[in-house]
C-alpha cells in the first residue's frame, strides 16, 4: 500500500476504549498495560471515523482501487420469466 500512513495516538479521531491513554512528553503511554501505546497490537484502539485498519494503518490515507463500470446488459443474455404480482402489474410474462 503505497502512500499509506500509520495511525498515531495524537490523531483527533483516535480513541482508547479503556480510557487508559496518557501522554508522557511526546510518548503515548497505555496505563492499562503499563507500556508504550502500540496501535498494531492493541485491541482497545479505535478510530471515531471507523478508518483504523487491522495492521494499524489509517484508512483515510489508503487509495481506493476502482474498476471499470460494468453495464447490466453484459450479464443478462436471456429474458427473465416473471410470475404473480409483477406479471399482473407489467402485463408481460418476461422482462428484458
């Protein structure tokens, strides 16, 4: 993932569900485990925008892959038989 950046504890959307995140100088400290905050291994780290990926990468920095637009006509070769209410409403036994 080129251009993807790791999430960091000082992000405004980052949150600790245990409310155990404290800052000691520039370092983020987890008071629950008494260790430095590690986003990649912490199960209590969340993003308010729901953009935190499993490997600790911010989902907002990842480029999305797009694909070519596919038209529905490419998939349907045969006519679709209809019954019941739809047949009564359209007046036809097949569509497309």
